C-alpha cells in the first residue's frame, strides 16, 4: 500500500500530486536543454540562465502554449475546419488591444482560467480536511489559472502602460455594448456568434451533429453535476427539534433552495 501510515515511508496524496504537477510543467523536457547548456556554458551560467527564464515567465508561456494547442486540436477533431493560420516569424513590436486579445483567447483561455479559479475558491470554502494542505494540493492548478488569465497580457508589449490600460478598458466596454471595434471588425455579438458557429453547425458540414452535442454535454455538464453532488453530500444539517424530515435531507434541501 503506497499510502501507508508508517512514519518512515509515508507517501501522502499531496506528495503524489506535487510530483504530477512538477512533471506536467515540462521538467523532463527541460533535461536535454539543461544538459546542452551545461556542456556549453558551465554550471553557474546554466543555473543563472534557467532562473532568468523562469522569472521571465517561461512556465506561464509553456502552460499557455499547451492550452492553445489542445483547444485547437480538440475543436478540429470534434467539429472539423482545421486550417493553417499564418502568424509570421518576426518580433512582436506592436501592442495588441485588449479587445483583440479577448477575441483571440477569451473562449479558449480566459473563460477556462476564470472558471478553474472559481472552482478552486469553492474548494477552499468547502474543504474540511484538517490534515491536508490546500496550497500544497492546489499550487499547480493556481499556476494554470494565472497562466491562462495573465499570459496574453504578460507577453503583449506595453500591455501594462497606464494610459494604454485606460484606453483598452474603455474600448472593451464599448465593444461589449455593441460598438464595432476596428481592430477585429466586429462587435461582441458578432464575435460570439462566430465562436459558436461550429458548435451550432451553422454551415451544416457536420454529418453527425448530435454526437458533438452528446460530447459537449458529457464534457461540460457531467463534471459540474458530479462536483455539485459531491459538495451537497458534505452538507451537514443540524436541527434543534425534530422538524420536517425534508429539511434533514441535504439533497432535497439543495433542490428546493436552487429552484
């Protein structure tokens, strides 16, 4: 049993998750790079360069890139329509507006980052494990949240300039209100329709559209239903008197409170 209670060989769930997070951050793929740098520049220079890359946001970029690839690959397999998008090979010297960043990465990165962050906050509120370390169990997921939500702006030149932030926020509010933004040539309503076009099978190119609907239901609805079921099952109801038996059932009480 790997989860033994022996003090000499105890392996906790936290240790297992921490090892998984460390491997998912590209630790193994960094070994060839570190070995090459070690032979070319020596130990001190390799360590300094590696630390500088970490501070510059290389881990955040790695998580962001993996999410970009997985989102595009999953959508192409599910709905079709894969195509090559010419991104250019030059340096990014011009700063993109917040509207363009939101249009490019909103549904694939920002929505999922905020959603995962809300789930982690909910976990912190309902967690009752006294022997568990919340930071130790969730630091990897918080890194994913920060990467998905902050990477588009961190790697955008002049993204945190005060005047530019004010102008971008004003343009974003106007864009959400229905005005057409010149950087993308559409307002939020048109952008949202374009994002849902493949899911709704507007072009009619999907022969088995119902399969996509079943997949979307299983992937996006069933996990939340299981989370709600798990959270409700931990509700403890204490009444001073006998009262109504309905109030003693946490599932019925939750159903009544949410309707």
